[in-house]
C-alpha cells in the first residue's frame, strides 16, 4: 500500500472513474441550490438530487465528484463530537461515483474493489477489508445480488456481513428513491481498538472503519394513502402531530421497483487518507497537520503526534482544542467563500456557532486576541489546488472572520455581565444558562464553575432539556430529504422550447400535458385551474430571481381567448408549466397560440438589465468582495442582496446610482451569447455566476456596455441599456450580518416616483415657505429642527413638573410608613416617571427614612409597570432588594432582580399595582424571617 497525499488521493479517485466513462463534475456549493430541505450540502448526491428524482435531465449518465460537505446543523449534526474523536468533522470531502440509470450493482462492486485493492490504484491489502450487505425485511428481500457480486470479485464469504435497515438501507426522504447499501470497512489494527482487545469485526467500531458506502437505488417509496387519494390524509406529518391528533391517519408506505435503478456512492477523503497514510486519526493526515501546525503557532501551544491520535472527552485537552480549530477553520473558510455569513438565523447561525467554538478553544489555549482569521490563509494554501476559488475569496473571508472575532469578544463581555446578574438573582435555572451558552457563547464548564463559586446550584437537568428542545426545533426546521418527486406528468416530458427571447408570441403550440390538483388529466373544462405544458412557448418561467410571465392562450388564429395565464414555473428543469385559468375547454394534443403581456415583460426586462448594471456598479464603488446573495426581478421593482460589511453611505449610494445611469444614458448594446461552454464563460469572458443557481455544461452569457458587466444569465433583457430609462435606488437595508439589500425602480416606475416626489416637494414648499439662499430641503430641515427643539423643551418642563410633584409627596409617604419587625417599610406610587427618576426618588426616600425598606411602583406607557426596591445598607444582611422586588413583581405579572441594596423589576398588569404595594410589607415580614 503506497503512501499518497490527500490531493493525490482526490485526483486518483476522479481519474479512475474518468477511465470508466464518468464525467468529472466540480463540487457544488455548500449552500444547496434550489433545495429548501437542506441546511448545507452534506453528501455527494445532493447536487444530483433532481436527477435522481426525475426532475432534471443531464447530458451524461455517469458522474464522479469530490464534493465539499458540512454536517453541523439540522438533521445531520456532528458539531459536538468534532475534536474529541478521530473521525468526526464539520467540513469534509465526499468522493463519489454516480450512475443515473446506467450501470448498477455488478459494475459498482467491480469498480469499487478494483479501485481499492488494485496496486495500480489504492492497493489496500485485501486481508484488511470487510464488506456489509442488507439482511432484508418483510418488504425488501435480502441483498443476495450484492453478496454474489462481492464473492465474484474475490471477497471471501466469511468477510461479508449482513445488517438491517439502520445500517444498510438508504432513503432520500419519507418518499422517493431508496434501496439497500453495501459498505467497505478497513481494519485499522488492534492499536486502534477501543478496548485493546483483539475483537472480531462488528464488535469494535474504532478499529473497523467504514471507508466507502455504495447505495443501490432500486425502489421508489410511496405512500399508499396518498396514491389512492384518501380524503383528509396528509403526508410528512411529524410524530408529535399524532400525539395531539390520534384520529389522523399515518402514512402507509409501499415500494415500487424503479424503472432505471441508479448508483450513489460516498467515500470520505479524510478517512481513506488516514488509511493510505498509515494514521489512526484523520487529524494526523496531511489534510490537517499543516492547519494544526499553524494553530500551534497562533496559540503558542504545541502537542505531540501521539496526542493527536487519541480520542478524548476532556474539555481542557490542548490536542482537542487544536483539532477543533483546524477543523472549524476549514468549515468557516468554505462556508463564507460560498456566500454564508455569520448571523442569528439558519445557516448563518450554524456558521457563527462553528466560529465561536473555534475562538473559545483558542482562548482555552491562551489566545485572547483575534487569530482565527489568519487560519483562513492556511486553509487557502492547503486546498487551493483542488478549490482554486479560495485564491480570490480568502481576503474577503478573512475580513468576515476577523469581524466576527471582534464582535464575539464584545458579546462575551456582555455574557459575563449577564451571568453575574443571573447568579445574583438567585434564580439561575437551566434554561437561562442555555440561553447564555447559545446566545453569548459562554462555555458550560465555565458557568458550572462560576455557579459553584457563587454558592448557586447549577441546574444541569434544565440546561440539558433546553438544549434538547433547541435541537428538536433545528431538526424540525430542516427535515432534509422531504422534497417530493416530480409528478410523472411532468417528469417524462421533453424540454419546452423557449422562444420568448425573440418574440412575445409563439404559434401552433401543442398541449403536451395538463396537471390538475397534482394529477395529470387528458382534458379540462372552462373555469378549471390547471398547469399546462406545451412543446414550445414564449412564456418565461420563474428562475434566476426573475418572475415568470403572464398573458393569455388564444386560438391559433388569435380570435378566441382560451385561457388566462397567471404565471409560469419550471417544476422540472427545462419543462415550463403555465398556470392557467381556462376560458374554453382544453385537451392534450390541442394547438394554440401563446401571447405574453408585453407591457409587463418590458418592465421586467428593464429591471433585469438594471440589476446587472447595479451589481457591477456596487462592485466598482464598494469593492470586489461584493457578491450577489439573492435577487428579485419583478415588473414593479428590483431587489438585490449582496455581501458587504457595513451600511452603504448616502454618498456611495449616490455614486452607484450615477454610474448606473451613465451606462443607461450611453444606450450601449446588450449582447447575449448562447450555448457557451461554462469553462469558456467563466475563464475567458470572466462571467459572474449568480448565488444559488445551478448551471449546466453550456450556458448563456449576458454582456453589457462592452464588458462593464458580464454574467451567466438565462433571463430576459433589454436590447440596449437606454431602454431602462432611469434607475432610481429606493432603499438600502440590512438583511443579516454581512448582507445588505438595495431596492430600485426603473422605467415608468421611476417616472411615477418622480411625480410623487415633485408633488411632495410642492407641499413641503407651502410649509417651509420660499427658501432664501439655501435649498428647500435646508429650509424644511431648519423648521423641523426648530419644532423638535421646542418639543424637547416642553417635555423637559413636563418631566420636571412631574418630578417636583412626586418629590413633594415623599414626606407624606414616609409619614405613612409601616413598621415590620422593627423595620420601617415605605411604599409609594409615582406614575409616568423614567427609571432614572424613580431611582432618584428611592434614594431620597432611603435618606428620609434613615433605616428601612422602600418599594416604589410606577405605571408606564403601553400598560407596563416599573418597580424599584431599596434597602438601606444596615439591613442588607437581613433582607435583599433583589429578592424583595422579584416577589412583588410576581403580583403585577413580572419578574426582576438586582443588587442587595437596589433592585429593579418590570410587570405588565397595572391593575394590580395598588394590591402589590399593599402586599409589600407582608413580603418584607416573610423575608425578614
């Protein structure tokens, strides 16, 4: 068995399958394209999912890839294990070969065994390998075929083991393609054993490591109730639903043989690298050691090679921390490079957790300053050969990481302050601890130690419950694989020929299929709402952010309207389904004429071309780090989301708008290049690819203003930039951390806005009067500022009067004080005062009472209640303000806490204020003991 580097193994795998007629396909983005069921790309087959489902057709039937993957959230989450085991990772590479209805089990087994054992390829000793097959169930027979094929290639029968559904049956989701799988395991030797004993295969997971999984997709799993159209039945309900609604029916699944069985395999690059490099741990391979060495330099901690191979659960283990930093640096670099940015939602939230976990382990190693951003360049240097896009994105990624490190430092300081408050409140329940852990990144062991030092019992059970509930919410939010297979009525149709680039009409279009309520129908009647597929059309379907066309179907002579078209979509790639409300009866085989709403299409074209100009102008003004992160092209407006780290200044927005409109006034030609090889488009034309889009081997390129903008785009555009008329930016906002959004209008929309603004300006002139030397804006601003100053003055006077009134009543409040167990208790109500003023009153009352307790309540705006309790210094050992105000707050539907001598609370039931104040002396009595 020859030593091979990680890069050599990746290339060896891909080259092997190229010799077997497979198309080498570049890794797809870690952000799944057009697949809302996945949080991140987590397997090699993700980019081919629509092909397996029958929703997409490709011009090849065999493929091989090295797919970048992340498993750190949702259903597939390895995050907590990473660093403490030899083989768990957040980011990893999945080597795979795929057959789309081409070869099946025999060839898949033959290819796998040849690649793994042949001296020409990997040359792994056969006596170190084991194979598993599916043992079968009542519904699915034992996979005797796979066993036969393994024996044919030379695997001894005693090295073939059978397992059940959990280990050796794979399915994409509740319904859809599925089938048995067969795995290849490698014996790492007794040194890798969990127990140190020489146990047989199947009894030591640390020693016998799965290196390749071959999935044989040969069945289509379906719900019998849904197929039968059972009234009231809904597929995909979670098990919790049936606990609340036991009367509802559960799915009853069946299996049909797939007409074209397929192959999906996955080999973990990191695992096979450990095998071929003779290492026990993935972290000892050359895929990680350069990163660990860099992490050692940045943190000043060094560990031995033997430490890296160990599995450990010790939170303060230096080797575990270095492994975590190396792994998480890879995940963060690739996720940010693919357009994910740290935020508090979905993908960005998981990225933030990964980064903050790495930062925390850097701190455990003694590195308090930002360091993780420098790991980005180490990842680039190590992996740019396989992923050349890292060369261009590394600087941008490093800026994002550094900004997150600095923000996390600020958040940690806030978190420590909150922890101190919670510990002093005496009500530090597990759910609150989990909130600090999740929101501020405070380590669990740190909070446990802090609670012990403060003499507070840590609620571990409550923490674990809150964590489990959060994980359940994450799983519910991202049920990977729930995507339905395409309706057979769409799936088997040829691609719709789109003629809408050159004409708004298409003649003699044949109705190929109609779908009503999800089922194909041969005919439909006037008034029915159906989806109609034609052999060719002039209607653009929703894609690339552009909204689909509307219009009508007419008879071939144009004299009769057959249907109103309310939209056009692509349920299967290349097949356009027209959403139609029929005005006449229609049947499959009928001929008709398509007529697109030209005025609406023109508005969309102007906004789409304007989007391209806007994208280029943003990059010109803000910098090349600007990448598209989403878009909408509608008839009334355009919306463009892009990566940027700060709010765009007004001056920058004005410059961007000026650049776009200069290109508009130049009336430059808009050039479209059809059927361009994607390599030529990207490398020669330098065309930009859009976020979240999948591209085939041949693409359409749109060039504006002699190279000012060049993008891959299948949308409709103006013939020249001048047709846009005028582009006006309307808003600039934040979408999430590191993502900004601009909206704009063009053409007649800009004219309408100009008219409204002019009308507003005329009205403003009536208010502000005729300006002197300054502008109308300056005059109006001056008048508004003057009115604002007047309002502030009046508010101050009102607050002073309220404060004087409240202060005047303090002597009466002290005179009415109640004595409880030798302690004076003063209660007082002072409505509509700010909290600062209330604190001043409490201090005044404490001064007047000498030695005692003060409870102050105030009705606040929006029905809220403010409470403040004060205890003079000589009494704080007998009674604490925090506990007192917390007890009183419960009576007004609130909570609170604070220091022994002064504490605050809030509530929401103003009707109970008097009752709460009346009860305060009794609460003081109880707490005095």
